[in-house]
C-alpha cells in the first residue's frame, strides 16, 4: 500500500495513536510514520498540516486524510475486508463494535486519573470510586468476550481484531498503575504485551525524551 502515512503523537503518552498504529502493524501493512511531539508550541500547527481537526492520529492515503482512531479502523476494515478486522460472525461483530465504541466514548475517569505513560514504573494510585467502576466494567467486558470466544484464540474475539487495538492502551494503564486484575484479565493483558508490535512500541516509548508533565502522576 504505497504512500500510506500515519501521523501520531508521543509513543509514551498517546493512547489514541497506539490504536491504529498497532492495527496497521498487525495487518502487516507498510506505512510511513510521522511523529509529532504533543503539547509543544508548534504541535498544533504541525498537526494542522495533515488534518483540519488538529488532533492525532491521522491516516493519509491517496490525497485523503482520515482522523480519529475508530474512523481509521473502520476505513481499514472496509478497504481490507478479507483481513476480518471485525469478527465474521454477525453476533460477534455487533458485540465487537459495541465494546469498541464503549471504549472510544467512555471510561473518562480512568483516562483522566491514569493517563497512559509507558515509561511509568508500576506504582499504584488511590483510585477514585469512578475509576474503580471503569476498571470493573472493562474487566467485565474482557471476561464476557473471552468467555464467549476464547476457544477461538487468545484475543477478545479469538483472533486479533479492532476491539483488541481499542483496548490495548488500557493494558498499559492497568500495568503502569499496578491495578489489581482478575486472572482472565491478567492473561489477556499478557497476550497483548507479548505482541511484537507492542514490544516495538514500548522500546520506542522508552527511548523518547519528551515529558508531558500533565501525564506524569
């Protein structure tokens, strides 16, 4: 797929950037990575060169720009239907879309209290009631999906899907803030962390020197 570009933010902090980046890596597609360090004087101006929305991530192809991680995922699913980025079964596909949309629009307390920080030494925080509710709901989703489709493989719907890309940043949050998990959630988290693209992302994040003070807790 020549000419494919993905504009992302800092790998240490940008959870939204991780989602389409991981999806593209898992798909085995070649793309040019354009990294714009966030929360710097010229960050927004640089991003606006690629998208009028002024936010990362942005997928660029054939003169078009697709922004928002879920929109990018849907674009890729339509362009490459044989890759089954959504489950083939209609019921599983409906559930995968539902839990992905829930991740996309929800869990504000977890996002706010526990921003993604790959470099963070795992240390617990005193979680708010709202964040604990987010943690419980996410584990409920993982448990539900794994119970229904675990026999097909190690991911939420057996095979890797958009749903796994959407929840991958949560794995970093749970790990970085030493959040207690039930066994099925620990097993799923280990599956995500073991992915070669995730290991590649971690190494790149560790090598970054930029610091966003608001994401350091």
